[in-house]
């Protein structure tokens, strides 16, 4: 009989020492999102990373690294720490870690660490994100909401869908 053991999921707060790993994960994340945003990399082949830089240098932001065993498998960036509503600014898992329950576990852990009101945005065309975030919100809060809003000062990008929920 063949035995199989699941990799160990580890979520850690990122530091500047994690920057090289986060930059690699960030590139994969932005590549995935370019299908919905139309964003292209710059002349060096890199996507904008101001949000990642903020997460490593601003106390109102925080970055998390997700690992399966020792392999980097994803990231989560939150903002508005200390505010009434926290925002999941960026969330990404590599393809091999998707649809296995890891994403839900990561979001539960992070939102439980900061109980209160949460918001997350995604593009309507991203049907996988719509299903994922709706399920997360419904599990956390029967009174969750979903609204649509244009991106301020960015008429060139698709409207965001915002899900809001409370983690008690």
C-alpha cells in the first residue's frame, strides 16, 4: 500500500529577510492577476510592487508567507492594521496548493488573529476568486455583503467587487 502524507502548512509574518521569496511569489501573483487587470510588466519584465514594499515597510500593512513544508507556496498582504476595517490587499497560492483547503485555512488563521471587520476586492471576471471569497465570507459572517465599486482614479481597470465580513 502506498502511503501519502500532506505537507505541513506554515504561515509566518514576513520580514525584510523574506523579500526575495516574496518578490518571486509577487511576480506569480501579478502574472495571474494580469488576466483580469490587463497589467503588463515593465521593460525589465517586472510588475509594480508598491503594495509588497508597503507590506514590508509600513506598520499599517503586514505580509505573510505561506509555506508547505519548506516550499514557499503563497502570500497574503493585509493593510489598515489598527483601523476599523482591515483589507486583504493581496492573496495568492501557487497552483499546486489550490483547491486543497490551504487557502481557507490561511484566511481563517489571519482573520482570526485580527478579529473584526474585513474587506477584500477582486475583479468580477475572476470567477474562482468570487467563489472562494464568497465562501470565506459566508462561513465567517451570515451578514456578509458584496458591492461593486470603480477603482478611484483608474477608469482603465475593471470595476472591483468588494466582499465585507466580520470575523468574531
